[in-house]
C-alpha cells in the first residue's frame, strides 16, 4: 500500500513564563473547571486548527498521559483511603479526546496512543493508516517531581496538533514514514554496538597497561620518573580512546581553551559529572593530570592496575590525602576532582563535597572550575551505558574563571571552604 496524505495545518506549543497553558477561554466555564492541564493543552491546540466540520477522526497521543493527576490520586488514596470519582475519570488515557469530542460534537472515532519514546511517531503512523482526514494531537505535562530521578522528566509542558488530510499541502507517505522509523531504530542499534566495542577496547587497554606496560616501566625506570611516565601513558591512551569515540560518531568534544588546558600546572581542577567518561575526556585534554576517583575503581579488574599506580582514592584519611595531594601538586601535576562524588542525578539538588576547598587551604594552589555539558545526554547515572541514541552527543568543555587562593592563617578553614563551595555552585 502506498497511500499519500498531506499535513494541511499544524501548531506547536510549549510552556513559558508568559503562557503556562494554551488559551481555552472558548470552552464553557463548567466544562473548563473540570479539565486537567493535559486536557487544556490538547483542547487548546486541537481546537486551534480543527475544521468547522466534523468529518475527521482524532488520534490523541501522550507518552505518560495524566501522570500528575494519577500521582495526586495515589497520594489521596494513601492519606484518605478513598479517591475522587471525578479525578479518577479524568486520569484515564482517553479522557482528553473524549472531552474534545464532547466540545466539538464530533462523533467520529478517536484513538488514544502511548508508545514510550515512539509515541508521536506511532500517532502519525496511525493517522496515515486511518481512512479519511485525521487530527493528530500530542500533549505532554511536566514530569511529577517524584519521578524526576527515574524518567529525567521534562521541566515544561508541551504539545502539538496537526491536521492530516487526503488532499493538502505537505505530502507524507506512510511506507516512507515506516522506513524512517526503522532506519532510526537501526542507527540506534548500530551505535549501541559501536559503544560496546569502544568500552571493550577501553577495558582490554586497561588490562594491557596494568599487566604488561606498567610492569616494564617499573623494571627500567626509577621511582622519580615512574609516575610521570605512567601519567603520560594514560593521557595518550585515553586521548586515543576519545578520538576513537569521535571517529565512530558517538561523541564530539568541543573546547575553546585547549591551549590553556595543555599549559596547566599544579592546579586543582574541579568539574561537574554528567556522564561516565568525563574523567577520560578531561585527562585527554589536560596533560600531567592525577585524578581523585572512587574507591571501587581500585578493585575494578579492568582498570585497577592503572588506577593504583597514579590516582588518589576518595576514601583516604584526610591527613593522608592532603599529604599525598600536596606532593603531587608540588611536583607540577594537576589534580582533577569531582566535588559531587558521583555522576549527577538529573533534576536533583546538587551537593558538593568541600574536599577541594580544604585542599586549596592546605596547598595554596589555584582552583580551575570546568563546566561539562553533554547534549543529548548519554552515559548518565540513570541511563544504560550502551544506549547512546541515534546521533552524536556533543561534549562542551567550558573552563571557568580561576579561583585564586585567598586564604590566610587568620581564616576559619570551615568558613573559607563554605565560601569557595558557594562560589563554585554559582
């Protein structure tokens, strides 16, 4: 079947400071009072482009539907042991198209769709398969706060509506649309395979360094040269790993201050931690770098031999850590730290440990904050490490203003650490 339909009209909307919801003032007041926010989005967009006639069917799509309403009902049941009947009737997935059909007096069929991340695509596909003209409405509320850590939810509501006709302006072939969805899924699968390949290379490289390269270095070089050779070896091998991910199209790394980073010496480098490979990217950009890493990495079979030789554990006793870090900085190395202690959890308040500030007090060295932005987000705390989407993630590495050491003997260390930490949060 090679059916051609046309997008005759469409409208796109998202929540903003000036418009929290689409205008629904045309809806009778009694009906408007009963409507949920999702219904207002669907009604406001759908009625904006719906024809005066009723010779069209409706496809309503929403990935999560009335989840804010559902959360309220669950809380109400938990506290009061009962639910509002009106609230329950508005929480079902076909409530919005049902309300739309009542308002427009359209007795033709309507379909409600939820298909995960492919919800919009499936709604358009359904419209192409249906006979006659079809109004497609896609609506999404902002994510309930309690689900933010799980779904990395949207902070704004948004939606769109489009009128798809048998005759119109913009042609859409349903078999071509199916092909595009299949290609997108195939690209995501291929990229996942490439990601697994890259991390396999990384793991095997760590084993090779730890069990073959480093023992040879220990045999032929004295202790004062060993660390520098270890650090340079890791710098160049991790640079090769980042190059491999870039060549395979998994990521792109943008940094406007590469020359400045290459010249860094005896600096405490701190950064946010959105993804799994942040430390690898920073080490590839900053030579002579030693990292503070989680203690669990010292027991990881793939990288522990590398980690044990040159890096510092975040579980050391404070006095031992300060002594070793001071030695490292005085020898011209940089120390890379992630004050969050672990990868950032989206939409959660950020808590920074003050270890970097106390280290500055003890060593009198400068701090260079670096902001890492990766979009689209991959390799995050709550994401599958092999799921890298269908397009490259762009890593923007943005050095901030240096924080010079302004502490003196009269400063209260705790107050100074709090002050520096607050400046970093800003």
